[in-house]
C-alpha cells in the first residue's frame, strides 16, 4: 500500500500549532473537537499513512496540559439516539469514551448535558454519572439560539448555564456525535471565563474539509461524499478571501454561522481581534502533511465509489433516501470517476456475469486480484477469504485449507440443530474452522498468519452480504462494497 501522508510530521506540527493557539489567548483555550477521536478510518482511507488514532495520539502528547469535557444533548438522551457505526446509545457512548480516555492517561474533567429542560432521562443519566464521581453540569435551551445574540450573551442566556470548572489550559470539548452542542458549550464558557477575568479563547479542530487544498480536490470531495446525508457542502471561505485575499476551503455550516459567532465574540470580548474568518478558527494541519498528492487523490476517488455503493445499499434496504445517492453521483462526475474505475468491482461483476452465481473479488496489497464464487460449501465471501489467504501465503490454489469433512458437520449443526436455511459457511464460521484446522495443519497455520495483511484490501461482491459477513470483514479491516442486489437463501449469501 502506497503512503501519501506523513503521520509523524502530523503529530508533531499539530500539537505545536495547538500550543501556539493557547498562547495566542493567554490563559485557556476551548478546543472543539469534531469528527472521531478514535478509529478515524475515513481519514486513514483517504490519506494513506494517517493512523486511525492519530488525533488521540496527538492529544496524548498534550496530556499534561489538557482536560476533556464531554458534551451530550438531553434531547438525544431522551430519544435514545444511537451511533450509527457502533450501534450504542449516546449516553452509553459517553461512559465508553470516559473509560477509553482514562485508559490512555487522559484527564476527563466533566460532562455537560446541553439543551436541558428537565428531561427525566437526562436527570437519571446525571445521577448515574455523579454516582461514579463524575462532575456534571447543565446547559439550558436559549430562545432564538444562535441568532438572538443580545439574549444569548447575557445573564438570561449563557448566564443561566452552569459554569464548568476546568483546571488546565487546554480544554478539549468532544461529544458522541454531531448536534450535541459542542460549540455552544465552548461559547458559554468564554462568556463565563470573561466575567471571571480569565483570558480564554476558542478554536475548532476538524480534519475535513482540508482548508489549504483545492475546493474540488478528491480528498475534499470524499468528505462531501461521507457527509452526503447531512447535506454538508464544501465552499470557498468568502470571509477569509475578503480579509486576506487568500482562497481557503471550509464548509457551509461554519460559513453560515460565522457572522453570528463574530457578533458573539464581539459582545464577549468587546471586539474580535482574533478571527476574521471561519478558517481562522481552525487549527487543522493535515494539509501540510500530504507527501504524495496523487496517492491521496486515488485513495479518495476509491472512497467516493465506496460511498456510492453504501448509499445504493441503504436504498435497497429501505434505510436511506435517494437524495444522498444523487449527491454522491454528482460528486463522482466532478471527480471524473465511475464504478468501473474500481478494479475489484469489474473483476467481481465480470465473473458473476459469466457464471450466473454470486461472486466476490479482492485486491491484495501487491495489486493481485483474487476472485471466488458461491459453492455448496461456502458463500462467495467466505471462499474469497480462503483464496486470498492462500495467495498471500503462496499456497497452491487447489490445496484445501479446510477439508469437506470439517465443513460438513458445521453445516449439519447450522441446518439440523440451529434452524438455519443456508448451509453455506459465513466468513466468521470459515475462520473458526480454519483456526481449528491450523492447530494440527502447518499449511492452514501459515494461511492464518496472513490475516493481518487483509487490512486495507479492497473487496466487492455481486450481492449484498449478511450483517455477519459484513461485520467480520470490517473487523479484518477490509474495505467492502456490494452490489445492491438481494439473493435468496437458496442461491445467495443469506
């Protein structure tokens, strides 16, 4: 896999830049952390070389001066809102985040419940946190937020919010998901700190869009594809262009809110000496660490195609709307790509058209394309895993890694005792069978040892996979796409 991003440079200059921003204000910096702090796989896919936990590693370099404030909306607690990627509710994720941060040696100072209006779920969650010894603060709904600036920046606006006590110069404000109230929490704190004579500032840390690469650069287009369901649009920052005569990229929500933010800053500080544009508020240095632009461009084009297939699959499952798909199709036109630009898509579909059965294809790290088909024993995705592992271990293709005598009892268990209609082994089942075989078979053991090499490999299937198969492949780090086609239990993967 070619590298296009210098991760070590990123960790170094990003932490230095944040320290400089703290010094700019003097006493304290409230840093709104957007996106994922853990497992930022989108960034690692479009910027090959970017480690999924880069932002966490960067923050750990600042651990002595940083504390974390986690924000959650009372409305989200009441609605039991879930994270789409993890399938857990936001309140459960807050507890998970606290545990994960503390395991890394990071200090979690408190939790802020925003948009509080007496919701019973929020009250119970606060009690649960306080029993664990976690400080909890309430921030309230403000009529006319964010436009009614005179009310917002007053004793009846931010003044009603509970002041969050912090002890360190860098306060990282994060949340389990978007819309939690991170920015409002930061601004409320600026108001309260100013009343107390503390010179506090605000900055925003989001990886995308990258402000100092072109608007229609594939990396920025891939971000639009990733947020197509939110209707985010990358734009030239007009405030930055007017102030400095320099073209930078931001996204619509920050540009639309900036006049309001500027007015709030002016009411808090008396005059806004710090920021003339939304771009000024950001501290992201990722664009300075791209070392091979074409590698990142190609990776981003492939990400857009993957997002295209994800949107089509959501429609097929009646889980999403067509507007998301239409937007991604437009982005594909801007990037001058089609699904045929993805090698594994072409390989899988060519074989499916020839054989008339479900098929799959995977591109290995050296560029080799491996394919498979559904058989009486294995689904196409399970067969593909075995074929890929054999290729990586340079094992003869005709060599059975798992004998039919091992597979058949598993099939009997599935259909005879567990009530399954599909006798074919799923990916998780075939890996368990392979691991059992590897205990006594050196060849199977050699194949098993190749599994880490599957991470980052591209894969496409001619039918939609079961949740079991999809989750297994995700755990292996395989970048999967599927045709939006359902197959019956008798003929396909289910």
